C-alpha cells in the first residue's frame, strides 16, 4: 500500500549543495564522516560543510581521532561545544563562508567551504606522503586543525586544547 503522505525533497539551497557533495576522494572509510557532516549542514541550515562539521563527524565516528585528544574529558568538551554550535552557538557563522583568505579554489569539492575543501585535499596529500591511498580520520583531523582560521580550530581552542597538541597526538598515534 502506498503512503498518502508525499515524499518531500529538500528544496533549500544548502540542502541541495550538501546533497551534491560526494566523498571528495576520501574513500569508503570516511564517506560516512562526510555524510554525517552533510546531515548537519541540512539540519543547521548552513550553506557549506565546514571544518567544524567535519570535526564533529570525526569525533563521533573515529576512535583514533578521539585518541588523538588524549585521556580525560576533552572529547566530551569538544562534543559539547559542537552540539552548542548546532543549536545556536554557530549562528554567527551562518551566512558566511569559511575561508582563511588566499586559498586557491579546489575543484571537485562542491558543497564544502573553501577551507574545508583545502583540508580534504591536504588530508589526501598526507595519506599519499605516508604511501597510502586510503585517507584516515587522523589525516583529516590533522588538516582540519592546521589552519588557524578554521572553525574547527576555534572549537578545539574553546575546549582548552592547542591545535599543535592535536597534531602531536596524531603523530604519536601514527608512531605507536
């Protein structure tokens, strides 16, 4: 029996942009991270997937990313800030595009903020330097916290963590 309730397609521009975003060459392992970020864009009425959306999805889905923040309550604080962002903390970000200035346009990253697109490219480059075709969550994390203008960096700092400590945690995890 067919439902009488018509299926609704998201018609607002941010949903269309988010729906058009593929896994950006991150591979199957991180496709779910991008999908989670995409859902946050739609729910939040944002225009693009930004670095904070990606950080939120990584924290929820990747144990290695959580481990890069060390022991203790840091991950809980981060998730708390990210949830606050999704319910209003990030309103000052709505209507603006995350960009740190002189970044080149990245092709093939529709639906991402300019800075998030660059971070995805840097994560792929990081995996390639390691000799791997698969991008790990920690590759993406390291690229998200590398640019001081990234919204992910703002969230990390608000949680009391310096981005250099996160990158160090990623490096220690790779060595271990």
